[in-house]
C-alpha cells in the first residue's frame, strides 16, 4: 500500500520554539516536497528534494530548512517559529527525478499553530 | 507572482449538470497540467493530467481541455454528483505550481 506518512497531525508551538515536521514514504520515490497551504493561497512550494542531500528551494523557503539523509525520510525544520508560519503543511513524493512533472502523492498534512 | 491562477474561488452546480473549472498560467514553457481534488481535512489527490502535446484528454466523466495559445486549461465534469463536492486545485509546470483552488458544490 503506497503511502506518505506525516507526523504529527497536529502541533502547537510557541513563537521562538524550534519545530520539526517529519515525513516518510514507502514507495522508494526519489523526489519529495514540502508545501504549505493557507486559506485563499492554495499550495505553496517550500522545498523540493531530488534525493538524499540534494535539496532545492521552492517558492517560499525563507524561515525553513530541510533535511534528507535517507531516501524515505524528508524533514522540515523551523528554527525559531513565527506566528505567520501557522499553516497546514503537506509533504508529497513523486517517483522520478522531479525534473519533469509527475503524479504527486501527498501525506495527510500537519496542522501547525504557532502562538 | 502567482504563476497559476484560478479566478473563480467557488462554483455551485446542480446534480447532473456540467461543472467547468478554469485555470490560467503565465509561463509558456509549462508542458504539464494537472487537476487535483481535495476534501476537507484530507490530502490532495490527482484527478487527471495532460502534457502539452495534446489539447484534450478524457477519463470517464472528466475532460481536460488545454489552450496553449491562451495559456489556459479547464476541467469539465459531466453528470456532476454530490460526491464531486470538493476543492479542485489546478497545477502546472515541472515543479507543479498550484492555483489557489476552487470550491465546487454540487447540489442535489
């Protein structure tokens, strides 16, 4: 059963705290993504990873960093979270190298609230 | 700026009617176009996609029309059902830029 798993589903943090969002996939997909979704703004790409230690900024990378040490895991890190980073974060993966578009498989999302 | 735009944030259609969702894009190098469906508190899932070498693709009740010269593509859903009620996200390009989404409501 192909799956993208995100942990946790819900998270509340205080401004200035560090945040770690985890994502795993069991499909051996090369490419993984982090998006955030805000009301009225759709899905915005934060970072894309083409493979282990091969990461590239998306459209809104400021305030975020990522880590991919194993092909099946992709982490999103917020160092010193800000209230405007309150959002729903989606991880996704795709089979190939991400250079030509393919089907994205999304995780169920993490709803992050920064107080 | 937004590379992919969905100008109508919502649409209501009677059951059995045709739902038409529209999307405009800015980059004429885009060669891949997709529609994703999202239920509340769920993740987006791919509905249908098309590459730029065709103008139209059908899959059951779904048809994607691509107008490359107008930088526009649309999703037509025939015989709309209440279970089609969801948010529809268009996406385009190799890195998949998404539109803001459009909420479709199909009323019985």
